[in-house]
């Protein structure tokens, strides 16, 4: 009786093992088949993606060339390489190349938008036989270089100064630079106005400002005479302090704004505290922070 029970148990266990093995094999076959189907469909998906990317990028390049005046030999070369990769069934390479061409088109479009209407007219070939003045020539005559950019930079500097005041930053230097930028703009020194306005924006944001500022081409107005101060001698032990008046030669102290003898106004070229070089529109020393009396 015990032997029969044992045999029955063994048969049942063997049957259960066979059923479990069959189910596992069936599951594994389904999973393997599904994986093969996915792998087989990936090249087709990549092919469609590469084809669509080529068509889209070519359409963008054609539209920008016809209506926006944006043309680039580099973009055309990259698209040709993408087409060759597509023909060789290197779909991933084709997708990467079309993405590079599209990024280049976006960069060119942004540069053109920043330059304005003159950049669009640069793409138009001039007619050598026509004697009439073109729109490009009119724009270049009416709008000198950096005119619009300097005006925009001045407005940005004004806004940055307002933000700096609201944030509690020291904007004295930024305001002095802004005044200098406006003076250069009024004198039609648009390149100098652009440079100084950008420095004013940096100063308003608390960033370090370069000391190189282009001098305005126009002379200083008569109501604000500017007398160049003589640099401090390199051997201060032989001289009392400060420099000499450029008009009468009388000795002056480092913090004197006017000559004590003849009354000539002098613009300091060095900080009276640390001897660091100063610009004509500096209100504070860039090195030690000493306030400059103007």
C-alpha cells in the first residue's frame, strides 16, 4: 500500500514538472518572438525618421533661402552628406547630420534677425548696370554703423541700473558710464557709445568693468573745460605729495580738484589713495573704492 502511494506521488510530481516546463518554454518562445519583431521594426522606424528629417530640413533651408535671404554652403554640404548616409542605410548618421544642418540654419537666422534689414539686403546681388540708388545704400547712408545697437545698449543699461537700484546695488559707476555713453551717442560716436553702454550694463549688474574705454572723437564742450593732469612722478620721496598744476606749476595735493593758486580745474588721472589709474568719468576708484571728487 505504501509503495502504491509513493508511485502515485512520483507520477504526480513528474506530471507537474512537465506542465511547468511546457509553460515556461511557451512563455520564453513568445518573448523571443516579440523581441525579434521589435528588432525587425527598428530599422524601418529609423528609415522613416531619417527620411522625414531630410525632407523637413531641406524645406526649411529652401524657405529661408527664398524668403529670408539665408544661404549657407555648409548647410548644403551637410545635407548632401546626410543623403549619402541615407542611401547607404546609415539612418542614425543621416539623422545626426540633418540635426546639425537644422541647428546651423537656426543660428544663421538668429544672426540675421540681430543685424536687421541690412543683413537681408546683403544677400541681394547688386545690379551693376543700374544707376539708381538701392535700398541698401539708402539704409547705410541714413543709419551709420552701430547706431541702432548703441541706442539699444543705452536703453538696456538704463533698465539694468533701475534693476540694480531696486536690488540695493551700488550703481554710481554705472550711472557715470551711462552719462558718458549718452554723450558719445550725441557726438555721433556710436561705436564708443556702444562700448561704454555695455560697460554700464555690466557695472549695474555688479560685474567687473574693463578700464579700456574709447575716447570720444568730438572735442570737449567749452562750458566743461578739461585739463590733463600731469602724472605723479615715479619718485614720490623727492616730491611733497600729489602733482603740479598744468597751468601755473603750483604743487597740488592728491585730492585737489582745483589749483589753489590759479583756480584751474584738474581731472585726476590717478586715485589719491592707491595711485590706480582712473578714467575721466570714474566716480569711485576701481581698486580701493575711494570716492573721486569731481
